[in-house]
């Protein structure tokens, strides 16, 4: 089992910034992919950003140029720096990690609320 602890969510005005962190612990073999998903009220959960172990990144179009995902492999931690936040970014953000063993869908954090006011 892998446990994920998220932090960094909160309330911010439009144009502001937040930094999310997610630390993994437990039976860690190789955190091949670490990512952040988000789910807004009434919408499906979507991938916001992901990063591989060799630091290849992918972003959903709506956050490109504003969000930056990074990771510290020594600390088994992934970060999401969110700048120029918009009300449309309001959602619960979930950390997800995948490794060669365990559930195919990976492990999920408990979620952290990000609210952007206009």
C-alpha cells in the first residue's frame, strides 16, 4: 500500500498562486508517474498535470503556461505550482501515483480543495 498526504489547497483571488504538495509513503517500488487530477462540482475528474520518473510532463490544455508540475524523487513528493489562477480552476485536486505493482489506476490522495474567487 501507498499512502499519499496532500497539502497546500485553499482560497485565493483570481490571478493569485497556490502550491500543492503530495508526499508518498509506504510500499514504494518505483513511482513511475505522479500526477494531479481535479474535479469541479458536477464535472468529471480530469487530469491536470502529470510527470514521469524521468521528469517528462504533460498538462491539460487549460492549465498550460500557468501550472508547473515537479517532483523530488528523494522525497517521493510531487508538487503543483499554480499561477494566474482563474475561477474555472476551482476544484478538489487529487494526487495520484502509479507504480509497477498495485492497483492499475494507482493510488489516490484524499483531495485538497482549491477555490479561486473572482
